[in-house]
C-alpha cells in the first residue's frame, strides 16, 4: 500500500514533529490519483495534487499489505468520520482510550488500514502510532 509522508510550514506541523521525534507530521493513504487522510475536521478524500501543493516536503513509501484492496476499502469506509484531536494531543500521555474507531488522526487511520489488509495485524492496537513509526515500517 502506498503512503505519502509530508510536512507543512504550519506551527502544528513543527509541534507534531517535535513531540513525536519524527521527520514527518502527516501521513496519507494513496489511492490512485487521490489520497485518504485524517485532517481537521474529518477524514476525507482529496486529489493527490492538492496534498502535494499544500505540503512543502513529502516522500512516497510502500508498506507491504497482503490484501491491499481490503486496506483501501477500509480507509474509504472511514471518510466522513471525525478527526481525533484528543488522541493526537494524548500521544504524550497514557490517559486515552486508544481503541475508539469513530475518530482518527492520520497515523491511526493508516495503521488501521494496514491492519485491515493483513492476515496478522502489524499493530496490536493503534496506540500512539506516529507518522515516523509508519515511515520506519516502510523502510523495513
């Protein structure tokens, strides 16, 4: 499954990178010439060109998924769900119900899609998955 990792010039991008010790502040799932991404206020599908225009730095990567159509179908089924800002803020604290599936931040959504396309889930749960973790997974 193809992912795109990226940064923007916004202060939030810098904060996320610093808090997660990551080169990347955002990850989106590539589906043809569109991406599925979790951004404020909800999960959406936008043209890939829009994502690349709004982020100053980006890199494409592949993650091995046994059933990519299942992963993409799962991600598509999440379009319209709310953005999970509390989980994003809670990455640094242990007081969060990480198993909620009605809200997503970008790395949570990508991790759940990877699990949906795998016989054996790569993530025990979505707890504290960051763009950097997914980036490193793509390099394994």
